[in-house]
C-alpha cells in the first residue's frame, strides 16, 4: 500500500511538472513586444479591442477614474500603433450606475487625439447604447447606417436584460462604404456574457438569426468582438451557421491585466460574403508607455473587399 501511494504521488508530481511546463510554454509563446506588419496595398485594416469600463464613482483602484488617468496615454499609444481603418470597441463606457450618461472618457479621449477618425454605432444614450462604438477613418470609409439589438427576449427594447435577467448586453452594428473601391460592408460588434453559458448560446443564436438575412442578401458582414468563448465551442459553431468564417486567432487575447496568457483566444474576427482575409489575424501583445492599456489585447486583421 505504501509503495502504491509513493507511485501515485510520483505520478501526480510528474503531471504537475508537465502541466507547469505546458503553462510556461503557453505564457512564453504569447509574450513579448509584438509589432504589426505594414498592411498590404489595397487592404482594409480592422481591429477589435475590449478596453474595460471606467468606474466613475471610484476615485482610486482598478478601473477607477484615477486608474484611467494612468491608462489613457497608453491606450492612445495602442490605438495609434494599430493604425487601423476601423476599430470595434467593447466595454468603452464610463460607468456611473443608474441612468445612462453620454459621458464616455475613453471614446472622447481617442477622438480628440485622433482627428482623422469619427464614431459610428453610437448616439444619444436615451436612444442608442454607446458602450460598443466603432471608430473609423473618415478619409477611407463612409458610414451609411447603424443600429443595435439586445441579447434578450425583447431584443429591440433598449437596455432590456439578458435571457437570464442579468445585466443588459447587446450587438451594435454599422454599415460602411469603402471610399477607394465603393465596396459596402456591415460590421457587427458583439460582447457575450462571461458568466453564463446559456446566455452565450442564446445570444449567439439571436446574432445568427439577425445577420443571416444580411448575408443571404449578398452583404459582406464582418463580425468582431469578445465572445467569451474559445474557437470550436458551440457558441462559435452557432454563429458559423449564418455563413461566417472565423479567422484563426492564435493564443491568448485576455491577459488579466497582467500579461498572463493562460488560455486561447476569446476575442474573434469572422468574415462573410466578399470580405476575404489578406493577412493576420495579429494579436498585439505588449505594454505601451510601460502600462497595459486594458485586460485584453487588440486583435487585428487585414482584409480585401470586392466592390
């Protein structure tokens, strides 16, 4: 019995060592001062980025107004490094609790410092949820339309709660025209529940049903955002039923605001129609000005669109 216990203990010890080495390899593989290649001529650079909300009622601590003062410079540096034609944001909200407010520190900060960009999928918070705006380069793209729907039994009711009654979550979308080619496309920006698998599945089915009509009509739909699901999971498979093809995002995209890369990508980009992947996707895993701008890495891809 004692010998058996020793053998079992040795086996568990080996397993722990193997798991530790695997974890260390995963962290090492996804770390470093990554840089982005220059986009190929004729491509459109797009990115998705979860930037975490700002707690307006807190002066200090993680994600507080004080913390935002530290992170805002690095966030602008990250945005400039992306040099994207379009960036779909999640959790871009200055959250004070209670009534929705038009105050959005991160959105306004980036727009003030990047005058070549405008905001889509945003508006008066009494009519349009502004947590998931899309910033786009005005000399390259023209906005044609925008809208939203909530992951809810009543998706067209503003701020309606999710299927299990938890906090409201939604998809924002905007339609664009490429000024260079005349090609039109629609960007759907999503953020699924991190805690409830059932919410994710039902939200995914709702998105599938909403975008299927656009895809079936021949539109190019680009879906981006934080799915809180790994590639190959049922959440992703449901979305693929609409005709989307997910790009292969390698490695971690969420890092705990510490650069810890413990599991695979939960932030994704998917394409349909005439939108084709030209390069990437790339995950920009690095600090800016010595800080992590947020707890997610931006995911970037270069695409081509046929008119």
